[in-house]
């Protein structure tokens, strides 16, 4: 290492050491607090806005407007065979379109959905699901940003559990399960605004 480099490195080290000693022992904390004091005051003065959960009945009504995208994972052994469907779709009022990647690649609309599926599709119908649980009080589990509503009911005389999951604004998922079926329905892009002319 050259003499110039050694000298520069020594000077640099001394400057850092002096600055460190000054910051730690000589300059009072109040000096640094003044620098950040304005920002701290802004944070203290800001009101924390806590977003309220949308009423659960309102969330149900929004889904009943039938304007959302969905994903299905349906495992069904209610008949003599077991079927597994993995599908995505879009519902806009009474108009529906969807496609499945399992058990085979298929597409369907509201006109041929019942014929396309080899299982009873009424348990994918939101109105029917809400009918199954309408007179029951759910077991509610609250989290900071989501809720779970657990119901016990019967489907074809089988004890069945239905869990409705919500975020702050909307229902995001419904799970239906018993010994012979597991239906998972996920919802996204739930639209509930209506254009008034």
C-alpha cells in the first residue's frame, strides 16, 4: 500500500472516529429530536382511520346480485362415482360463462351448465347455499381483517359444515364439506353497484 493511501486511510478513520464520539457523547439528543420532531408530531396528530366491516347481511346481498368472478374446487362422491372439478368462471346476472381444467378441459354457460357437470350444481348456487343456512346462528370467528361464519346443516341427510369467509368488504370464500363432498367456492371482483338512469 502506498504512503499516500495509508495517510488518506488514517485521516478518514480519524474523521469517522471523531464524528462517532461527537454523535454519541457530545451532541445532545434534543438536536436529533428537532430534526424528526415535525414528523413525529404529524404522526401523533393524524387520526387512525379504522375501517369498519361491512354488515354480513349486506355482504350476502351483494353476492346475490350475481356479479362476480369465481373459482370452484369441487370434490363430490354423493353418487356412485367420485368427481373432481377445478373451474373458473364469471357470473353477470343470469349470464354465466366458465371453464374447467379437471376432470377434463370443458367450457360451459348458464344454458348448458347442468348438463356439463356430472354432479348436482345446486350446491354451487349462492341462493341455494344461503337458503340452507338462513335460519341458523353461525359460530363467528373474528380476526383483524377477516371473519369466519361456521354453520352445521344437513345435505342429503349427511351432517354438513358450511363455512363462509369474508374480508372487510365482501364474502371471499364458501366451503361446504361432509363425508362425501368438499366444495370450495372462491369469489373475486364482486360488483354490487347498479347504474340508475
